[in-house]
C-alpha cells in the first residue's frame, strides 16, 4: 500500500515538471515502468524466478528441526538468492531485516547479518522423497504440511536456536528496514516490558501481527482490540503454555516457554493494548 501511495504521489509530480520547451509533459510509459521497478526492488518472487535462482547443490542437514531427523536436500546458497534482489547491493546489512513470506501466512523475519553469517540454503527439492516426488509429506499431528515450493534450512547446526527461522511453503523473500519494524513494536515508554517485546518478536511475530506488523497465519493480536482485553489473563497464559488443552486441532504449537517468559509476553501485550 505504501508503495502504491508513493507511486501515485510521485507520478503527478513528474507530470507537472516543465520540459526544455517550457511545456507540460506526462511521464513516458518507460519512465513510469522504471519507477515501478525501483519501488518493487526489495523482494524476489521465488516461484516466478525459479528457473534463474542459481545453481543447486546437494546438502545434508543434521537434526533438521522441521523433519526431526537428518535430511538431504537439493539447495541453492541463500546468499546467492538474496543477491538477485535489486536493492540488496545498496542496503546496510546491520539495518536490514529479511522477511520470509509463506503461502499459509507464516512470515518470519531475521536480521540480514544473521542470514549472511550462517550457512543458509534455499532447498528446492527433498532428495529423500519417494521416486517421482519432489518433497516428503510432513505430518504434524492431524495436519499434513505442504513443504513445497521452497524451504529455508542450515547446514551449521542452527536448529536449537529460535532466532534462526526454518520457513517452508516459502514463496517470496523481502528486505525491509529493521528500524521500521522496531518503530512499530518497540515499547518506547516502559522499559519493564522490553524483555517481553524481545520474546514476542522471537516466538510470536512469525505467525501473529501486532498493529499490522508480522505474520498472518494466526490472528492479529492488538487491533482493533487487544487479545488481553477479551481473554482472561490466566486463560491467556495457560493457552500460550499449552494450546492443545484449549482448542481442538489448534495450529499454534507448544512453544516450550517458561512461566516467566509467558508472563513477560503477556505483560508486553498488555502494554501494547494502549498503543
């Protein structure tokens, strides 16, 4: 939406600029297409660009946290894929977030510095799949998960660190300003909930949005009304601790959070209810 507004406000500005003949001219089709291209230069559609993503290699992932075993994939170094995003060469890694956009609304993000300092790969095929298949079927409880078309994985043992994301069903990668995400979510007026903010960002933001920032797999948690305003606090904390006790076929997993961590997250959500 912001790109569209910027485009609409910028084109009339171009149109009213005088030419060398002191006449008003509308921007050419070529110049408009160039502007659209520039505004759209911070992401890559993986499905559309599949044929040109780069050369794949065979990799082995030990203790894959999605499949819970050692896996072998045909994969492309993620750094090579990111370099195909037009804006990549001009961004400062320490000021940039990588957003992984999945078909099902799961949209985790990571600092670009973490991504490029790890052995991250874009898996394009599961080499352990049955003959004639590109991917192994993943069963999680009663649900069958779709891994295709792409999956982010690591060969340097990142499975136990929740700050490293392993999104599957991936279709798009975008680059965004880290300060933009922080500005929308950081508790500016209460230092006591900063820890809760960090925990929420690590464990919850991938699936849930807050004030429009975050994933769409789960519900928005703050607008138009905060979840803390219509859930009893005790029930909300108990649900976060063990969702399956509250809802049949719930999509939210047990995050393995400690009681104090859950308290911190709910405290942050309560603070954000006023923001």
